[in-house]
C-alpha cells in the first residue's frame, strides 16, 4: 500500500474529530470564532511539528523561496474564501443544493491540477473521483425532496453557483498546497509538508485575527474563555492538515481529495453508533458509492 493512503485516511479521521469540536465551539463563540480556533490554536502545533522534525529527526529546515510564498498565499486565501462561502450557504433555507455542488472539490482539483501544475490523473483515478463525488452529492440532498433531475436543473441557481464557487476555491487551495510543498524541493516530503502547513496556518491566523479585531472584538473574549476545547480543536486540526499536506506532497491533490471523502463514512459511523441517529436509504446509497469509489481508487487508480 502506498504511504499516502493511510496518511489520508488518518487525516480524514482527525478532521472528523476537529469538525465535532468546531460544532461544539460554534455554539459557544459563533461561526467566526470557531473558524479562527482552527487556525489560531493550530498554529503553535504546526510550528512545533517543524521544530520537532528538525531537532529530533535531524531534518534541515526547508529553504523558503518566492514561488513557495506565492503558492501558500493562494492556498491560504482560497481556503478561507471557500470556507466563508460554505458557511454563507447555511444562511439560505435550501442550502442542500449548494452544499452538494461544493462537494465537487476533487473533480475541480483534477482540473486545476492540470491547469496549474500540468498533472494528469489516470483514467482509473478519474472514474473513482467521479464515483465518490456522485456519492457525496447524493448524501448532501438525501434529506430533501430534491431529485437528481431538479439538482441538475438548479445548476444556475444562486445556491448552486455559490456551492460551485466554494468547491472551486477548495480545489484551487488543495492544488496550491501541493504546489507550495513541491516548490521547496527538499529536504524530504515530511519537512516540506510541515513547513507548508506552518507558513500557511500562520498567514491564515494573521488574516483571521485582523478581521476579528476589525469586525467584532468580543469574539476574542469568548475564545479566551473556551481555550481548553480550543486547544483540542487546534491540535487535531493541525494534525489533520499535516496529514493532508503530506499526502498531497506524495500524490496529486485530486486523488487525495477523492480518498478523503472517506470522512463522510466516519461521520455517519459517529451518527449511528454514538448519537443513535437514523440514516435513510439515499444516504446509505451515497456511502456505498463513496466506498466503491475509494476501492476503485486504491486498487486501480
């Protein structure tokens, strides 16, 4: 088994834990505060990852260059904007359509990987990406009366366009992070990924901090009061991101993001076994498609 596969699965599991923690914090400090925690409390851990690799593993620091900084700015801003659009979707009554289209991120990452990095995914990988995307879109509309016909008919609706824009920005960000890590050229994939994470999350923290100080300083008080659960979110979030960045250093971003859809399986497992929630047939079908796409990706992708 190629190394990027278990790394991606572990990252997806950790991201699921981070999402659970952020949902809790959202009720305490609001959307902006819960989003900032992901970056602000993750930044110290990201820096420690780099220092740990240098001190304990003996890896030299990666040489920073202009291309690397450009890729990290593109990825950092793209991810923040994509997250904003996704959260903005939830303010609409029928946000399921937009959410479904935001899940096209792996397919869009394949397109931008070709445009920005000149990388071409193989036929097996493209089929696997398509299967997982359909599965996730199916889950996104499973609890609405929306049919597939109506879903595609709504392609030009406001919600769909916002969702597509979110998926586009997530796809661009994923490709940019791979470009940033590869542009370092050494010393090894792990230090390259850790350096990319540390620089990116520091940049995102500064952007978010400036925004909060300008728009709503009361958020800082709520964040300080909930520092213990925020530390947990920061740690698992930074660990998940290190996994993503490492996997995307080893493999094309689109392929990694397709396998990352396994996070939905973890989410449903949590819902069924821990929260005793019921899932319907459409959601089961979506999960089966995701599993089929992942198996295809791992076996022949």
